[in-house]
C-alpha cells in the first residue's frame, strides 16, 4: 500500500485558487487576496507545501508580516501544518535580530540601545531648539519624523517633500525639519537607534558590506511578504537588500485595504509587482468565506467608487444572511444608546459578547459608547487601551504560573492544565462564577478569565500540555502582544480593527465630516477613507449595521449629513426620511403616555441639575419614551427597559418608580451625585 504524500495532504481542502497559490513555490509570485478569502490559509499552506515537498529548506525561508500579532498567528499555523523552522517576523523584528548579530562587524561594537518610545528624545530635540511644545505637539512631531524615515526623506529634504505631499503639521515644515535634524543628532550622540533605524542601518549594512550581504543571502533564499499593500519605501528597501536581485519572493496583499498611507505605506509596490517581474505568477483570491453575500455585496458596491487599486470583486460563499441595517439618530448619545441596546439583544439571544464589535473612525468617539454599554450592563473591551500583558493582574498571574510550573504543582495530583490554572488563579481571588460588580473588578476578572480560556485552547491543540507549556505560550504571546480575547463587546477604531473579524459589526458615526474625516481633502485621501470603511464592512461575518447622528449632543442643531460613501448603499427610504437641518424630530410617546413622559422629563431635569450634568446623562429621551410606554410596576420590570442598565437601575430605580406611581416629579428628592 502506497504511503500518502505528506506534502499533498497540505493541499487538501484548498479551493482552486488557493491551491494554485500553494503550488507556486518558486519564483516571483503575487497573490491578490480580497478580504475573507483565506489569505493566511493560502500563504501558510504554500509555505508548508514548499517545506514538506522538499522544494524549500525551512531555515532558508523568511516570512515577514506587518504586525507582531500576524507573525504570531503565522507561526502557530505553520507549526500545526508541520512546517517547523520557518522564521515569521515583522520587518523590524527580523532587522533587529540580524543587526544584533552583525553589530560588531558593521557598527564596531555592541548593539546600540533601541528606543521604542522616542517621544522623550523628540522633546529633548525641541527643547534644544528652544521650542515650546506640549505632549500633543510632540506626538505630531514624532509622527512626522516616522513618516519621513518611512519614505526615505532626510532632514534636509523634509520641508520640500512635506509641502509637495500636502502634509498637515502642527508647526511649519521648516521647523519640523530642524527638530528632525536635531533628533537624529541627539540620538547619535546617545548611541541609540529608533525602530526605523533598524531597517535603515541593516539595509545599509547589506548594501555596503559584501560579506554581510553574502551571509544574509546564503541564510535566506526565499521570502514571503504579507500585507504587501502597506509596505513603505523603507521596508521595500530592506526587502530589496535581502533579495539582492534574486526573484524568489511571494507577496500577498489587497490594494483595496491600503489604509496606512499617512504613515508612509503605498500600494504601488503591490500594483507594480507584475511590471517589475513580468514572469510573475499572479493568483487572485476572490471567494469570500468570511461574510454573508449581503455583507459582500455591500463591500463590493462601496469599493467600486474608487478608481485606484487592483479590482478584486468578492464572491460570497456563505449562506444568505440579513440585509445590512442603516439607522439615523438625532444625536450621538441616542445613537450610542441604540447600539448598546442592540448589543444587549444579540447577547441575550446567544451571540457571545466577544463576537460583537463597535467600530468608529477616531478613538475620541469611544467615550459615549463606553458609557452606553456600561449603562446597558454590557461588558466591553477597548482595543488599543492598556496592553493585555501590561495589566497588573496579568503580570502577577504570570509570576504565579511560572512559580507553579517550576515547583511541578501540576504533576503532583495529576490535575489537568485548565484545573491547575484555575487553582493558581484562585490565590488572586479569582473564581469561575459570574464577574464581581464594579468596572475595575470586572475588567480584572475578565482578564484573568482569558488566561483560563487560553489554557483550554492550548489543551485542545496539545492534549498533553502542562503548566510549563502554558508559561511558554504566554511568554511568546507577551513578546508579540498576541493577547487572548477577553469576553466583551469590542470597541475599536477602524484602523485597529484591521485583520480582525466578528459575527456582528456596528459601524457608527458615519457622517460626512467623520467618514471621510474632515481633513481628507485630496482625491487620494478621500479614496483612502473609502477603503477604511471597506475594511470596517468586511470585518463582519453575519451582520453589519451602519449608523450616524445628525447632531453631537441632544438639543443641538442637526446640521450633520450621512457620509457621502453611503450614497447608493442605503435604502431610499432612509435617505428620504432624513429630517431637514434644524428641524427637531425625536422619539415621541403614545398620546396616552404623553403626560407621564412630561413628568419623567421634569424629574430627569431636576436630577440632572442636581448632579451637574446634561439631562441625557441621566436617561436619553428614547429610554424615557420606553419607560413611559411600558409603565414598569417594579424594579425587575424596570430592569428590562433598554437603556436601564445595572448601574442606573441601582441609582435611579427608587425615584423613577415613585414618579411612575404618580408622585410629583418636583417633590422627589434627587439622588446624591455618585
């Protein structure tokens, strides 16, 4: 009986296009991969097939990615496919590893200190020039220096290039150029490097030292580059130095998902790849396995509005789902309350909170959604906040787990890994029951619970795993900040949502001054804003809801308009129903409840005045309408009203029930300010 070919087994389950990509193991290869088309599956199976077929030695292949998280996922998948020994790193991590090795040869000494947070150095440079700057201005200056180095612009050339590129800076381009020059000199005097220097110095070393080039190119003969649409000129220079004129490179990307041009990324390397390598194999992945056909069609319609990019038309492979939802609201708090209420409904119906996301254009939009979700009793995770492994409870838990692993605590009584983890975490007063009350306590409980979930996941893939294996996995993830998911609705900016996916996605704040952002004025900038919304839509597996508010706060003039990107996407009824600017159209109770609604508003005003807040902070009009319509007779009935979460129930139940029972709202004592 013939033994099955281990390499052929890697190809099982691939669709025709993914299989074509996997079989193209040599030479220049360009994989144009749309959102949800199995891009990571295609490239990991390509690497695994190349390794297991013997076409490529694993130690001679370097896969570079855009984020540490993506590199961690790539390594995990390759291990499962039996492709051991392949290096998968970010550009900067690969360059750091190489430069650390070659530093004595090319720098004449040990490896310089790498500054991962250069804000202090930028501040020192500005101070030397006697410039008065605050923290916001320093961040802007640091971002401009990052951009300049990413596009290979020196301090001498910065001012002219910045003006030509239309860069918006908090000070003049000439001043930025001076700070940039002083920053470089300050760094050089201190013997330090920043992240961009890792690529600049390593690429320069390969270009300048033939022996370094020979050693690097002998070690790495095959390259895979993920998210190639977001590669900067500096990263391309690093890749070219590694290649040294060779053509054994595979690039993967989607020009429709280029969203980092502000940081120096350009899709031109991806779009121009077939011109640079006329003999390149080009594979198009367009079968979308992530999203329903309804979500796919919405994304396709949106991106057709852009004239740039390689046109990929997604083809939905899943069963039909619900149509995209569109909603218009009077103001941002009303929009947030509505979204939070829908999250509550989905969770109560069985959708895990971690499978729901609320995505916005800028981080400043998160606050109103944090408040609304908290009021609705919905746990949430703010993506981009404090890093998971930097949290005090996680640092403490890792120390305890490491100590237990060294002591062999998991082997004395034969406890399974998840039970051993639960036992260790119990010493931190963590218990598997429902989370404790209080925001901070709940977040701590959820963070520790994520470690238990990770232990369960590790057992699923490695049944014999014990505490030492878990500690090793945590160390690897901490190095890449590849945090396990905490159970909560995700709040994230559209940029930070890249590469992620959820069952239900709410795209909020879609007004014409936010998406596209107000400072996007050129055709290229507007096109990138459209791509950013495309990225948001394609994060959804089953449901996507798009919403906007006509005013920022209740009572303000409703002068906002829906995003121009929604033209041709939203139903005519939604567009036609949009009220005229300045004309108030809010929720209205039934006539029979109008008197009660008025008394509830009077009580709310008195309460808001007493606590020194706008009335909507107490309850939105929509919530008061729901209360007036339902007339809840008890605390339990009141808790079922959308917008009345545990915190507000605890604070306002007694006076609310009094007003509902007929009490004069002006005679009800306001609740003390918390």
